[in-house]
C-alpha cells in the first residue's frame, strides 16, 4: 500500500475508533488479556515440568526485570500513536526506518498463538460440556488421565470443539459486543478468583501439602538449565501478553488520564496472584493423588477432576471451574485476535467484520495442525516436537522475546526518552520523570542484552 493510501485508510478508520471508556474498563480489559490459560494451564504445567521453585524464581525475575518495563513501553507506544501496532510504529519511527516490522511479526505471532491456544480452550469447552453432563469426575487418576487422552486423541472432537471456540470468539467480535464481554468478564473474574481460593484452601488440607509447598518454594538449583531459563522468560512474555503488539493495541485504547505504570504494576500483581493460587490449588493434589508434577499439558485436565471428586458438590464445582476458565481464556483470546483485526481494519481498510472473518479463515489451517497434533498428525514431529508444541515454542520462546528486544531498542534508541517520559507522566501531570529515566536506561541497555543472552543460551548457541 502506498504511503498516501495507508494514511488515508488510517485516518478513515480513526473516526470510528473505539476505546476503553473508564479507568476500571482499562484495568479489566488489560487484566482480561493477561489472565487466561497461561495462569491455569501453562503456569502449573511448566512449573511442574521444569522442577518447581527454581523455575518460579526465574519466572518472577523475568516478569520484574523484563516483562514489566516492556509492558509499560508497549502501552505507552500504543497510547501515543492511538493506532494498531504497524501504523503506530510507522508513525513514531524516524522517517523510513522499518520499525513497523515489529507489528508485522506480532501479527504472525498472534496467528501462531491462536492456533494452539484455541485448541486448549477447545479442551476446556469439551470439559465444560462433559462436566455438565455429569461425566469426568473420578477419584481414580488412571480414569481421569484416560478421559483426557480419549479427548485429545479423537480428531473429530478436537477439530469440532476448536471450531466451536473460534466461532464463538469470532461471533463476539462480529457482533461488536466487546463491551458485553467486558462487562461479563468484569463480574466473573472475581468469581474465578474466589473459586481458586476455595480450591486452594481445600487442596492445602491434603496430605501432599508439605511436598507441594517445598516443590513450589524451595529451589533445587541443579535443575535450572539454560533451556529452563528460556522457558521461564517465555512464560513471562506469554503471561503479560507482550512482545507481539497486544499491549500496544490495548494501549491505543487507554484513556488519556490513565496512569500507565500503576496500571501495569496492578495487572502484573493480580496476574501473579492468580497463577500462584492455581499452583497452590493443583500441586498439593498432584502429590496427594500420586500424579507426576511433570505431566505437562494434561496436568490441569487430570488433576482437577480428581480433586473435585473428593469434595462435596464436586460435579457442580467442576463445571464451574471449567466455565470460569473458559471465560478467562475468552478475554485473552479476544485480545490476541484484536491484533490482526485492528491491523487489517485500520491499515487495509477492511471493515471490522471482514477483518474478523479473514482472521478466522487464515486461522483454520494452522489451527487444524495444532488440533490434530495428538491424533491424525501425531506422527508429524519435526525435531521431536508436535505441531502444537512447535507453535507454542516458537511464539513464546522466539517471536515474543525477539519482539521484546525490538520494542526495547525502539523505545530506548529511536523513539527517545523525552517522548516516552511525556507519555508515562501524562504530559507532566504525574511527576514520575525519574521512573521514565530509569525505565529508558533499562530498555536501552539492559533489557535487550538480557533477552538476547537468555535466548542464545537457551537455544544452545553457546553450548559446545
Ligand atoms: N496472557 C494470556 C494468558 O496468559 O493466557 C495469553 C496471551 C494473551 C498471550 C494475549 C499473548 C497475547 F497477546
């Protein structure tokens, strides 16, 4: 598209550009993007598979040193430009510099994440249906494992549930009821929190409690390898929805008066608490019922039904748990899909419904690759990973960190401290210039080097 054409498309869309309406709305939407399967599915299974406390510690460090500064940077870029990631970076970059490529890579990452994320949401939806129908609950771990295997090894169920999920998310975006879902999420997120607290309280009465707590909080240093560090950093990116333009897109919907650093800190803390609650709900049960903490992606799907089987009203709680998980995942999926939709709408001049339909259409092929990766395509394992695992690995451990490096360099070197500080301080009204200075130094010198080192060591570039 020519420069003039793109400018025209951007300004045409700008007139109809939506945004979050209040401080609470901003917080709910941003938290809605962060909280999702990452907390309830990815965090426990990765912590379990990578040795527990040591992994947790590195994840916390990555969140503080890398995740938080980048989240603040992305939101600031978005709010300054008030446009989708590609247009935003074109607008703020020095003339002709190709920083917009970060937005393009982000769009690719969004498709990759949606491909496997939608499949895990598909399992969650299938579990909701089965729980409501009175199935799944069993105190026999062999049985709960078998139920999960039966689902993921069935190509028809895997595909159909994925399409149900994609249809639903697309439908929500098509109807333009983002406000509706926002309102629903706002009410139901506290419920998810409550249920997790309840589950956690119960789980901590189980005999495996001591073993679980030492697994989660007493590091065994020898288990920390470069690959574990890379995975932990990847989780920090995935959790905070950064490195691929999602927070930039949401930042473009922020209200002018919103305190960006304070919002980012709140979202990070709330998100961490949900993950820790999920961990403390799941691991005591894992150790009590003799599951392996390293079970991987199936962990939540096999332990939770076994835990609820021990509790009064377990069947209802089981349905409630997966319904709330589905809701949390919906908020996150909407935010991932918003990246390609905003780009296609604003830059290509497609209407929002058309942009949504095109996104769903493009998603069908890679989505099916992930959905069938444990059945029809189980034998397709280049480099020993299934297609599902590849989509997960490449997005979290390569694309998002690489995007993070580029965003840090952009803010530190191209956009510059003055503009960044003005955005963070709401044009001087917040008096946080010192913070902007520190963040800018961090983004300029520390963040990119740190990410690069973790990536290269994690990928074994320095080995042998
Ligand atoms: N943060 C979400 C989660 O933890 O489930 C996943 C996610 C959302 C990743 C948005 C990336 C993204 F852009």
